[in-house]
């Protein structure tokens, strides 16, 4: 199926950007290196928003048992890691088809500043992990009007 995926220049630039970030992270050793889509590893899509005094982080984890997910807070970093293991087997007409998909995942999200670990809650529904925490003062975005010249 990978051959049917359209090529997007922005995706290629994003990959280069991630590789440069990883290089600097390893050089300055300020965070663990991120591994994406190699040898059984994958990085789930993550969406982060500051809204109504809360930071909300959503991670797409379809088909993953929430018991295998670990959420950690360390200063201004939110860590999400776990493992996916899914098996599918079909038997029909004397034939058997079996597919096993698995892999570890890990994502680290930098937060605006350190958060109170007691304000963090996590829930899992319909393949989406949602993590909520109280936003530190000054984390709420400020809207800036755009004028024409």
C-alpha cells in the first residue's frame, strides 16, 4: 500500500526537520532520540492545544490496549510510550491467512512550562488517548489582529 501513498513535499521537509531536531537533541542530550517507523517502531500522531485554562494532548493509538500505554510527566515534558500487538487470522476453504502487526512507540511532547503532575488526567476512547492538565499561567495563546497595509 505504501506505493499508493501520494508524495507530498511538505512531508519530506518535515522528515528532514525531524532528523535535524533529533541530531541536535542527541548532541546536546536534552531528550531521548525519537525513532519513527523503523524496525517495529512508530510515532503516533499527536495534537496539542491550550484551551480554557487546560493543555489537552491527544494521541492516535488505534488498536492499542490502553493497559500497555505509559504516560509520564517530567518537568516540561510529557512522555507517551507503549506497545502495539494485533493479530488477525482468517480460515476459509482450507486456506489460512494470518497477519501480525506490532511495534513499540514513544513520543515526547514539550509543554509550555512545568505543569503540576497532580492536575494531569488521561483517558482512552475509540483509539484516542486524551491527556488533560492545568495550563500554567501565560500558556493561553493571545490572538493578534492582522491588518492590511
